[in-house]
C-alpha cells in the first residue's frame, strides 16, 4: 500500500496524488461539513457522494449551491448540478470542481454504508 511521501517536493506530491489507489482517492474527494452537520455528526469532513447537497466556497461560482451529479475518482473532480460554463461553440457543459472548494450542506444517507460511517463516530 502506498503511503504519502515524506518529501515536500511538489513533483513528488503530485505524483503520489496521481498514482494513488482508489481507496485513498475516495478519501481525497472529500469536503468539509457545514456547522450544523459538524455538530450533529461530530465530524469535520466526509467523502462526497452522488446526491449530496453542496455549496461552492471558492472560485467563479462562489456561493452557488447544488446537488452532486458525479464524483470522478480518476480526475478527483466533482460535477455539481447547475454549475455550467459556455464552450466556444455556445453549448453549456458541466464545470468540474475541486472537492476542497466545496462544503457539504446536506447528506445523502439512503446508503447503508454511509449511515454506518456516520453512526460509528456518534456512538
């Protein structure tokens, strides 16, 4: 299993992130929780999942909210409903966002695994 490099060289950090296994990537595609959720679940952050409601905290779309449509572990980006840009041809496409710039406002807890993760900490 790969561990994070002890080097502070940016190239080694980028290589580690680019070649990380899926289990590590899932944790890297996480976002902080809103203050209400932080108090409720006694956690600071959680990995993003399809169906979560998020708020954009940084960038051109700061303040926008929407539902997570897709989480790409390959690119480590998130597609949010309603966040689009116009291409040169005039068509609208979804803008991939970095998960570090998002805040979880509401969780999709229909998933049994997700409920188990949340209950583990709150006991």
